[in-house]
C-alpha cells in the first residue's frame, strides 16, 4: 500500500487534501449516497488511485449503516449441492453490488452459531445459512435469539434450504419441497412394483434435510398402505464412502431389497459402486434413486429429485436485501420434481 510522506497509511484527510476538497466530500463520493459534480468526483477518484487509498469497511459501515457484504455459511466447500446453491448466492450478491464472505462449519452446530454471531459483528447485510441444519430445541432457541440480534443491527438471517424456526422470528426463509420430493420419488418406485425399498443415509432425525427426506419416504409407504422394514433404513453420512459401506452391509445381511433411495446423489454414487462390485445389476436386479439432481446424477444416468439450486441462492439474497419491497414474501417454498433416468425399472414379479 502507498504511504504518505510521513510513512503512514493515507487517510480520508490525505485524499481530501490531494483532491482539494473537504473530507466530507470524499466520504460522499466514496459512499455514493450524495450527489457531487462530475469534476469533483473525478478529482477524488484520481487522488484515491494516486494514494492507493483503501476504504475502511468498518468506518464506512458506521456512516452508511452497511459494509455491503453478504455472508453465506455452509457445511463445507466440497459438497456439490452446497456449491451450486452458494453459486446462486454469490451471483445475486454480485448483481446487487455486494461482496460475499464464505464460512464453513463442517457439520458443527455450535460453530454455525458462532459464525452467525461473527458475521453480525462484521456488519454483514445478510447472513445466509445454506443447506439443512440441526432442529433441537436448544439450537432453534439460540438461532432465534441471534435472528433478533441481527434484526436489531439492521441485518437479516436467511434460511436457505431449511424450514422456518418460528412465526415470530425475523428471518427470510427460502426452502424447497424437501419432503414432497422424497415422497414423489419413493412413490415412483412403489408404482414400478417395488416393495422392499431401502433408505440409505437416514442420519440424524433432528437434521432438517435427512429428517424431511426420511419422512417423505415413510409417508409414501403409508399412503400406499405398505409396511416399511426398518432394517432397510440405514444411517450414514452425506458422502460416497458412506453410501458404499452401508450398501455392502445391506447386501451382506441378505436384506433382499429391490430398490434403494439414497439421501443424496453423492450417496447414490456409492450405492451404485457397491452394487456393481457385488455383481448386482442396476436396474435389472436393484433400482437406485438419488436426490438433488447435481450434474453427477446425469453422468450416472441416475433417477433423482431435481432442486432449483441456483434460484434458491438467488432468491435468498434478493428477498433479504429487498425485504421492504418483498415484505409479504419472506417465506418462499420452491418446488421439486422427479427426473427419471435409466437407474430405475419395473420390478418383475
């Protein structure tokens, strides 16, 4: 960074002296919130370039009430679904003239809360939580407290891909029909004649994503008057290795499933690999479906549930930043639908 003749970093006063204007005029030009003449603006911007002056974002927030940043907090940066929704967040934030801050919590709910609080302290205009989250009473209560704290600071908590946490909580909610998607894809398998359907990746029932998808799976059976063999419902993580391991265990136990619902497409890729290694044909012997419709599912020719990834992220930012304009639309639920590919087939009796 450039230094003044005294060796210190340049300040607003230095920029003002170089441009021949007041410090207030410099602030108005940089803040873009007050009209100034073109010649004055050009002199100020020239002085900023010459001195290599860097705007102090925190000082700017004190004057303008915002750092013009949007933070999004996600489980990790390698999960494809998180990445595609996060891309929507970033694209909309950029279109709105904001800068994105990205944080990861790696599945630690306490870390998630810490990051929200940190972003509040940093003056983020909106804090977007991407993906599902824990739904214990204590976690929801603390999340609600932080939402109120953000609201008092002029910021906004945004739940992107998870349900609301309370009617009186000041938060923007952009979710998708998670349970409905799981119901539809399970019902599709049942319509093909499958009766012994495994669910791989049940995970924690308190987690909003896995809980909703498991509920949809169970409700599809109940609606058809079918019993679920709970030995076919196995827990796991959201990765390929978990899908592979749990499928091998089902095969070793002789579970006799004719179809598998994987909690995500990534988990489904592990299911497919395990079946292939065991010499089980897909879909002739076992049909397989996933969830999310990430590009990987097309490569695998996998039947799955499509989510509007980018629109989830875009809508989250749009509604949060323009909440006065969209005051009556702060809870948006987007639809899902089944994408049928060659990994599923009718069950021959």
